[in-house]
């Protein structure tokens, strides 16, 4: 009997998984991910990009059945999934699987929420489907990294569509063959380019990952099929968008070794690879015996991904969230890196703009992904240097539950939901025992 294809192996895994077999620590991690996801979405509830997405989807939508977080309205499931995905990813404050740089929750959680609300499914079913969908996204991401991203494919959007399809298929109760077809159908929908990351086109690709994954599952439920090797075949998705897929990364240890367990949460609303830059600069600022304004030059060293993502001119808020220069300026000059520090007012701040010009980025292939070395030169020629390999929020230094709750409260305040934040947090922690999502959705409306 031939080995299963990637889609078949993943389909069997998703369909056969039993919530009772999921370790308690992983169940808790699912709740942490959802807490972070919803908080990030609430933080952008008033953002023009979210409001624009809402107007577009309202104009296209069918019967309202799913809540748009923090908006007081419901849309059809695909419309709600699109807007909630955009909202949660907008500030670069969402979760990250560092090996692939996938942000799993933004594309995977929204369609699962929408189906759970539409069909009255339980909190445990939603959490389980999220873990399965996130696992599928990260494993496919591992199989095509780093070539896929290096060729310009936005891996959160592309692999996120597979995860959304798998998680949605689980919520629909599809068979192993149907889940495999949903994943295969998603291979024809998975798109998004790195070139578009500093623009609103990024929002569209992340929103579409959620929407298209749901669509793939719905078509599979109606009997649509896909080629068995849609992912790894000679003319399949992996080869079309990069190199041959590493099948072992997809299939080995399914159900026992969880990639989604390695998901991390950000203390700063910026690309994950810039967190070590910020931490290093905060450490140097605390150590220096001169005012930061006196620093003459700053050199930031990191791997190729750091330089590819961050060596850019900063013109707007999107640029600032993926900028080595802005991250260094915030850490050294302001001594903080909150949401407001990456908005347009901070971009236009003359002091920050002048300081950004003193920052130089250099390649150091010996540094691992996510690490940074920062060197500052002072007026007397003295140099101070520090290296951060495991920044706050990383796998080695994860945010605590209390820190995630504090982040949630901050985001809820930004979105105008501060008065409901405590009740929302309590409802999220209680999801595993919730018979449906009614209470949480009422609080989020």
C-alpha cells in the first residue's frame, strides 16, 4: 500500500484526533492563543483598515450568523472570518511560530469561531479545531521553509489557508478523505506576497486565508475533491511556490509532537524578529551612563531574515513595525515599545527620525533567527554591546498568563472595550467547559 500523501496524512490526523487525548498543557495553550488573538483583534476595532474591511464585507455578505469582534454587528461566516483575521493581524501584535514566521491564529481561528457560533458548537470543539488547524499550518510551513518565504510568499497567508481549511473541516465533522480534499482545495487558494507586507494588500491576503480556508472546507463537504498530491506533487503547490516539500516535516510525529505548542506571543506590536533588537536596546539604555541622545551611532547585527524584513525606510506605521531602525530608536531613545510608539505620530517624531538615521544594520549569519547584537558608539569613542538570543515572549521566555491578560486589557482599552475586558478574559479561560460560544460572543459584540 503506498504511503499517504501530505493531504491524506493530515486529513486522517484531523479527522481521528480525540480531544480527550490532548494534553492539558496543550489545551491551556489553545486558550492562551485565543486570548491573545481576540485581544489583538479588539485593539484594532476602531482602525480605518478594519472599518474599511467591514464595509466591504457587509456589502457582499449573506445571512448574518457570526460576530465581528468589538463591532456590535454580525456578518455571514466568511465575512466575519475575513474581518476578524484582518483585525487580529493588523498591528503585528499576534502570535508567531518562529521557525516559519507564521502567525497561526489570525487565519485559523476566525473561521472556526464563525462556524462554532453559527452551528452552536462547544468551546472545547472550537479549541480542538484551532489546535488541529494551527498544527496543519505550521507543519506545512516547516515543509517549505525557508525557500517559500524567500521567494516572496507571505507564509501566514499561504499556510494559513491550509490551517483554516483543516480547522473548518474539523468543525464541520468531515471524514478523513473530505478533510484531505479541503486541504487540497486550499492549495489552489493559498496566496499572498511579501512585497505587499507594508501595504493594505497584506490585510486582504490574511483575511482571504481565513475566508478561503472556510470555503475549501464547505466545498469539500459538498463533495468537491482535489488531487491527492495537491501539496507535494510535481506540479503541486509546494513546487509551484518554492522547492519540493519536506514530507517528514508534515507527517512525522503527528499527534505526539505538536508544532503549535511552540507558538509564542509578542510583548511588542512589531515583527517577531525585531523583539531581540528592542530588548537589546532597552538593556543598553539601562546600562549607559550617558543620555541616549548622546549616542553617535548604533549597529544592529542579525541574520538574513532580520535584514530582509527590517532594513527599510520608515514612512508610515506599517513600515515602523518591521523596521530595525525604528525598533532601535524606540528602545534606546524612548525606553519603551507600545502600540502608540509604532503609530504615525511616532514615525513623524523628529527625535525618532533623527535617531533612526544613526542606525546601521549588518548581516551576521552566525546569529540564529530571532537574535540580534546591538553595538552603540558614544561621543568619547567608547562602545557598548549586548546580544539577545531569547527575547521576551520567545519560546525560551514565554509571556505568563498574567502578562497576556495585561496585554488583553491594553488592547481592549484601545478598541473601546475596557469595561468588558475582565468578563471577556474569564469567558475565554472557561471555554473548555462552555456548551457553546453564546456568552463569549455576547461579551465581544
